[in-house]
């Protein structure tokens, strides 16, 4: 008898994983991810992309109305797209760095949408979320996509597919077909994150997740999918990744493998993750610098991924869009030095076009440092050397910025981040109620009470 395919192995894992298998720290970390993702989603409700997407979504109604965050309803697929766009748009949601980088909380949009559609209790939402994180992050550990010009959202589509299948109660055979349906037609190019970035940067995963929900529905009705999706003659390993070997999935192996959700990082600042340690270093240096106009030059010694993703394009040095600015290592470093913080206010059209600020950006030089590169992705070290006009040189290196799995935010810090984006829109009373429900998510009979609060207009 031949060995089961990788898709069959993943499908079997998805079907067998139970809430009872999850350690208490994993459940707690999942609650924190829902809180953090709702914070980033509500904070993005002024974005033009959200207005556009919601306008399209409200034209489509499913047999069961599924909530759009911020108001309105649509089909389960469109709700996945709109809500996923919100979670991702500010580049403030969580991150995982490995051979392939990822934002695994993007998976929470299909978890909420399908969970509401299927009326699943909070325990099942948590289990599906942990499952999606597990699949996506283990794939990120196994092989790079961006090295071949493809985007990380492809791995996310596979994780979202199994999360949707889990919430729909599909068996192993149907889950395998759903992976085939999702895996054959959702390969996205990396151009999404190259050059001058567009609105689509914040939409790419939500589109992959929408397609994941679509694939799960087709499989549930009996649609068969291409197989084997990984090992086939024209499958994923032949076309994209090369050899693909996954480490033991969470809760399996001897000793039991840990769950990947605990290895992901909550963002402290709304900027691409490879810039977080540079922002941290800049803010620590700022008191010693005094007036930033005394800066002669700034050298950033960094790792290859930081240069390749947020440093090498000319557009990163004179960003014209919010999406480009938050994916610019020189801009994020400079604005942290000048303003003393990095929030949404640092990415307005007026701020990113300020000539004095762009002048400071032009004084920054990036260096690919082989020794620093060896420490990535276990850490994300950035070393800043600031030369001042009075002849002084100030140096600061940060490897594990606040929010990294090796320097995690406290629950109080997660709540503070939540309140900073939610209270201005919804007020303290509703923010308190949303937090209370998230902290006892496993006790909820369905997502309805939570979505009634977040799915209403502010």
C-alpha cells in the first residue's frame, strides 16, 4: 500500500485535532490573536479599500447572512474577503518569519465567517484557528515561495481551506479534495509586494481565504479536486517549492510537538515586521540624539530579507502610498527618529510627502551584513549607527523587538493596543464588552454575540 499523500496527512490531522488537545497556553494565545486581529480590523475601517470592498460585498447576499465587520452582511465568501482585508490592511496584524514570511492571523477572517455561517461555538473557532496557524507556519518552515517569485498567501490559502473544512465538519476525503481545489488555482505572484505598493497588498490574503472557503463548499457538495496536489507531476513541489518535508504538527510526535501559534509575533508598531527592530532601535536612540536635524548619516546593518522585501526598491526611498511607506525600512526608521512613535499618523499622505522627513530618509544607507544574516529568521537583528554633526557616533542593535515570540507583549499591552484602535471608533463601553467576550471565547455558544458588537457601525 502506498504512503498517504501530504494532502491526505494534513486532512487527517485537521479531522483529528480537538479542542481538548490544546494546552491552556495555546488557548490563551489564540484569545490574544482574536483580540489583536479585531484591533487591527477596527483600526482599518477608514481605509478606502475597505469602503470599496464593502460596497461590492453588500450587493451579494447568501442564504445565511454573514456579518461584515463595521456593519452590513453578505455571503460567507464576501464576508471572508472584507473582514480579512480589514485584519490585514494596516500591516499591524501578527507575523511569522521563516523560509517564507507570513501573517497567520489573516486566517481568522474565514474562521469567523464560516464559524458564524455554521453557528459553531467558541471552542471550535479556537481549534480551527490553531489548525490554520499550524498548517501555514509549518509550510513556511518547509520551503520558500518568495524565492521563486510567488507570494506567501498561497500557503495561507491551504491553511484557511482546512480551517473552513474543520468548521464545516468535513471528513478526511472531502478535506483532501478541498485542498486539491484550493491548491491548484490560487498561486499568486510576488508582484503584490514589489515596487510601489497598491491597495491589493492588504487584500491578497483575503482573496486567498475567500477562495479557500469557496473550495471547501465545493468539496462539501462532492466536487473532486486534483490529486496529489503536492507530489503530482505538475504539483506544488514540482512547480513551486521543490522537496517539501513538514516538521511534526502540533500535538503529534514524541515528545509532543508544540503548536506554532505560540511561535508567532504580535506587532507593536503598524509596519512590516522586518522593520520592527529598526524602529525599536531608533526609538531607543532618540533621547541621545536630541534634535534629529543634527543627524549627518544613518547606517543600518541588516539581513538579506529586510533589504529584499523593504529596502531594495527605489520606491521605498520616496514612498507615495501608505502601503509603500509601511513596507519601507528607511522610511519607518526615519519617521521613528523624527516623530518618536510609529502609528497610523506616520503614514498619512501629508506625512509621507514631508520634504524634511524624506531628506532624512536619503541619509540612510542599508548594508547586507553576513553575520547579522546568519541570525535570521530566529531573530530579526537591525543595527543602527547614527553619525551626528558634532562627530559623535551612536550605535544600537535590537534583535527581538517588543512583541516577538522571544520578547512577547503582555496581556495588558495587547489590551492597550486594542483600545488604541477600538475606543476612538466604538467607545470604551463597547471596547470593554468586546474584550470580555474575547477573553472567554471558548465559552461562547457561537460568534454571534461577538460579531453583534464588532459587526455594527461605529
